[in-house]
C-alpha cells in the first residue's frame, strides 16, 4: 500500500506562481473576450445599419413594396417598413406582419435599437414627403451569434486556464529543480561542515578535560597535548579548505597562466609523499616522466594542489602493501595527468557524487572529503577534463587532461 503523497520540494512555490500566472492570463483573456464581443456587436450593428440604409434608399426610389435586387439571402432577416405621415404622429406598418411601433420611432437620419414584441429591432428613418419613412430589421440572428460566441468563450476559459496552470506548474518545477538541488546541497554542506568541525573540537575538549581532571605524569600530559595538536591540525586543515572553496565560489580568481611542466610536478609530488608511503607501508611510484612537451598553461601552485589532493586521496585508500602510481602522458593535443591506486575503487553509484563536498565513497581513509571538491574546482577553472574509472592496479583511476601548450 502506498504511503501518503508528499509534494516535491518547491511545489508550493511553483503552485503559487502558476496560480498567479493563471490569474493574469484569466484577466487578459477576459479583457480580450470583452473587446471581441464589443467589436462583434459593433460589426453586426454596422452591417444591419448599412442594410437598412440601402432599403430606405431603394424604397424612396422604387416604392414601398419593391424589394431590393440583392435581397435574396436565405439567412438574412427580412427588412420591414413603417411610415409616420407626420413627425411625431402615429406610425403605420407598410410591411404585413410588422410589429407595431409606438413612441420609440427614431427621428429622421438616426438609427436605434428598440424592443418590439419581445424581440430587438434595429430601426433607421429618413424624411419622406413630409413624413418619416422607417425601416427595421430583427436582431434575433445577431443575438444568437453573440450568444454562441459567449458560450464558446465561457467553455474555452476553464480549458485555457487549466492548461496555463499546468504548464506554468511544470515549467516552474523544472526551473526550481536546480535551485532546490543547490539549496539542498548547501544544507547538506552546512550540516556536514558542522559535523566535521565538531569532531576535532569534541576531541580537543575531551582531552583537555581529562588532562585537567587530576595530577598526571609528564608522559600523560605529552600524550594529551600530542592528541590536541593532531586534532588542531586537522581542524586547521578543514578551515583552510573551506575558506579556499568559499573564495572560489564567491569570486573565482582569474588564472595567472604560466608554462607548467606536469612531469616535473609529478616527480616533486612523489618525493613529497614518499614519507607517507613509507609510513603506510605501500609503494608510491611515478611512471616514465620523459614525456616530450608535457607542458600546459595554468598556475603552477594550483596544479600542485590538485595533484596533491589526488595523491593524498589515493594514499588513504591504497592500504598496507598497496600501490599508488602517478603518470603523465600525451594523447593527441592534450596532456594527461593520472593517479591510480590499489584500493577498493569507486562504486558506480557513487561516481555522480564523487566531487561533492564532505562526500566519501567509503568509510575508509578518514579525510574530511574536501580534497576532491578542491581538485574539481581547479580542474574547472583551468579548463581541464576529468576521466574517472577503474585502475589496472585494482582501485580507482583519476585522470585530468589539458590542452598541450603550443597546440591550438
């Protein structure tokens, strides 16, 4: 049995925007409908007035009972005639079956709409031999057309508003999805940062409390201070990494490009981490660095930090008696920097979140999870390209490539 439905994050906001859009479209539609109805009514009335003027002119020329030559349209309402033999006097019907007109007769030269025997008639009048000749036509056909038009507008309105609401809602949800993901990542980042910072602070606080609880020998104090120093260093590293990422996020610096030899940086990095390899009882090696033209254009300190983050990550997962290998190679017009290890590798379902801050694919390693996030920022700002896969050593393979210096 399915549980209760929960709206997606941002659904309420998207729904409010969709309602506002629907209301706005509804107002525009109502205004357009009123304008259309007004124009249609004016067109109908103008058409009838033209017909009445033609009938009056024909009656004055050819007589009251002569029919105009073009009066043979089946759908057109018949034109009827009346005569007031003196202005303001009684009105007599000239057309058999014409409804009676009392005091609503129009003055000569004017046209108006009046109600005659439960039907609206449009009347027009001209002077004729000292009296007033009146022509009229029923507006029933026009009323029916206007009624059909209004019904169509009323039926189309809810369909249009529903379509606008659903369309706006879908567009709103899709537009808010990246914002919601960014907001969620920010919340996760804040929570993870708090957790990572709390851990060394808690250790420092606990070690301090134990050290101050009673008299101890010098060795115990030394052990406590050593632990505090280690946690302080860990805390300092986390804060430094967070500040570095914050500077990149708020105002990404413009790279001060310079020629950088990746082979030289790889050799220097291997030498720097040799003590880590000895302490961890694993092998750190560098592939043949005699690569011709392995230079790229980028800030040297950024590339050093990038490679350091990759090698540090590999060293954490290589394991005892494992292996870490650094490689530099050319591929077409690009230079590739590769770091491999013999660790557990990266599960396929973890690779999408690999460069998220504070994310660790396994519990092994013990790092804060900021190194790869920093590496990703450097790769992005230096126009590099990632390739993450499985190494022939059994673990993970990280490869970054850049356009080789001097090649378009």
